[in-house]
C-alpha cells in the first residue's frame, strides 16, 4: 500500500493534476476569503469554510478523474492487476494519496484564520470542528470520485459523472421533499431496493441462487414490517434520501459540535464506496 501511496502522491506533483487542484481551490477560496471576510470585516470563518463545499464539488472531479481511468487508458492497469498486493491495498493507497493532497491544501488555508486572529478573537474549537467536518466530507467525495473513475477509461467521462454524483448528494435533501409519502410508495420503494440488491449480488457473483437470497430476505422483512407497523413506510423515500445526505451531517461541525454518529457515517460512507471500487477492480483482475 505504501508503494502505491508514494507513487500516486508523487504523480500529483510530477503532472499538472495536483497543481491544478491546489491552484483552483486556493484561488477561489482566496477570493471568497478576501471578499467575504477581509473586505467586509467579517470574522465568521466557519461560514466561509461551509461555503467552500460548493468549490470542492467542482474540484474533486479534477483530483479523482484519472486515478483508475488513466491506468486503463494507458493499459498500465495490467501492472496493477499482476502486482503482489491485494486490491484493497491498491485502492486504499490511491485513496490515501488523494486524501493527503486534499489535507495539504486544507492546511494551507489555515493561514486565513491566522490572519484574522491578528484583528479579532477567533473561536478555535469552532474552526477546528469545521475543518474536521470539511475533511471528512471531502474524503467522502473523494471516495465517490475514485469509484466513478474505476468504471470508465475516459477521464472526461469520470469527471462529469463524479460531478453529477456529487451534485446529487448535495441536493438529495431537497429532492426528498418532493417524494410521495404514502404507505404504498414506501412499500414499492422497499421492493425496488430489494431488487437492486439482488441485481448487485448477481453482478458480483454471477450466481442465481446467491441473487435469490436478498430477494427472499427482503420480501420477508418488508412483509414483517408491514404487518407489525405499516406506518414506518410513510415518507420512507424522503427519510431514506435524507439519511444519505452528506451535507446534512456537516451542519453540526461549523457549530463546534462533533457527533459520533456523523463521524461514523462519513467513515462508513467512504468505506462503502472504497469497497465498491475494490469489488470492481477485483472483478477485472480475475476476468
């Protein structure tokens, strides 16, 4: 894993990708900081950091678009497939390299509150909480981008798909407000989720009995919930979409509140997409 990590991190600085990512991020954040805090004499630094999320949505595709797609395009992915390392370690090495570059960029922005501290008293705990939340949110975005990059050999395609996916995570709370709330819609939604789980199982194993298991388990759970308390299906779609909202859990961090469930959620979210990436690469490795 360390070899992959060092190679990936070095690649960011021997090509233009790392410099473009850091340059665009720092340029736009610098403009926002100057106009939003310096010129307006506003010491609310947490609000500034919260506003950086939209910038990060734009620059994450630049950071992750080539991680696996470039390997496929140059046919160097064959070297990875035959490398004496597990697929999970390869994925972890690439993820940590991208996360390290992101962390380095965030550390540079630490100069901004330092400048403000010369003129006003800063809430250190609040700023640290916001930085922790921002880093966890960013790592989740990076995990999504790495997974998308494993699906295609086109850098442009990976960047566009990653941007669309991240936008969906941004507005998923808003979308949930327009979903039907009836019990019937909740049951149908649960059946669709069960079908998707069966499809994923079949795609991963190419085994029909293995794909039937989640169908049977899903139908059993759906029926039991309906018989015990069918009101749980009311607004199930909206509640599910809200649960997947990355930005909703970020809202506590700018107030200096570190919640364990938010930390676990971000780590689980990143781990889930890295798991999907590992499964995708593993499948290519043995096909």
